[in-house]
């Protein structure tokens, strides 16, 4: 799937949904949902800091967006804690955390090694937990804040070769709901988006091209989502327009049988 089969709409104009808010986005280097989210948050008036574990791509993305950046491996608790501390120092506070870091791959259960399973769970689920914990330690005493996690429709639906990724994303959904209940008394909201298929150039590195084409054919619009279309929903959940929503997992999907 080198390009979407049908033209995607243009990105919407800004309405200042995040004006006055500070935002941290993990795994924001490159061309995927993280970078698109950081860009949309900026366009909506937010002050943004990005992180990623890939130093070169992170520097390039930070330069392109004109925002501060902190290198962070979400499998390292100390690095995660330092990320949130530096973000609070750079931005003055952290109003919004977008947990976008995740790791995929395609391998069947019978062929999957313990290391393959553990690596995907550590980055995708436990990494989200580490970042959520660090953010809540700041947000709960301040009695304000929003966390938006990036889950996946695979947390609900079966796909061959994706057992580790699907299990991790189902865990992100459960983490979202439980953290939301714990954080609600402090005025902090925790929600998640659940994309089906969002196209970007590096997707074929983890999913075979023919599988991507087949998945796109099952989308009602005959194409994958553009990353900014997922980012739009993240922006909504980060904004005051979703002030009564917490513990929700919002599907960003057009899949049909």
C-alpha cells in the first residue's frame, strides 16, 4: 500500500481547541500518528514538547515543528520520569500527555519467541503505564490534566500474526479505564483512541504490503486513515470539548465486514 486508494480530506483549520494548554507527545518522531498529533496540537494553539527513542529522527521532527524535544526510551523508568520532569520545567506544567509509543511486528503464536512477546508488551503496554504513572504523579496534586492513550482496534478484533500487539493494546484499553477511575477524584481525565489502520511510509516495515492492501479494502472509504485524522480525535479528547469523558476508548475506524 504505497498510497491511499482514495483521496483523503484536507486537514481542518484550527479552532484553538488547545489554546493555553501544554502537551507532551511520545514517539513523535517520523511520519506517523505521533508527529501528526504534535502538529495538530500546535495548530490548535498548544505548547508542545515531543519525545522519541530515535535521536536523529527526533531532532529532525523537533526542528520541523519548532518545538523542544527530550529523547526517551519508554522501557526505561528513569528516562520516563526525567521526560515528565523536564517537560514540566520546559513548559511550566504538563496539561496533556499523549501516550503514542508502541511497537508492532508480524509473527504467529507458535513461532513467537519470549523475547518478541516481551519486547512488544514492554514498549506498548508497560511503556504506556510508566508514562501514565509519571504524568499522574504531577497531574493529581495539581488537580488537573488529561492523558490520551493510543490503543488499536486489534484490542477488540483478531488478526493473524498480531497476538503480542493485540494483547498489548487490549491492555492499554484496560489500563485506560482503571487509571481513569483512580484519577477522576483529582479532576484528571484518561481516555484512548483506537485506530484501525493509519497510513504512513514506515508501516510496511512491520506489516506485509499485501496485508495492508487487504486491510485497506475492508475500510468503508477504501483507504487507510491519514495520521492527522487520528490526531484530530486525540485533539478532541485532549480538549475541554470532551470534559465529561473519561475511561473511554474511541474507535477511529471505518471498517466494515
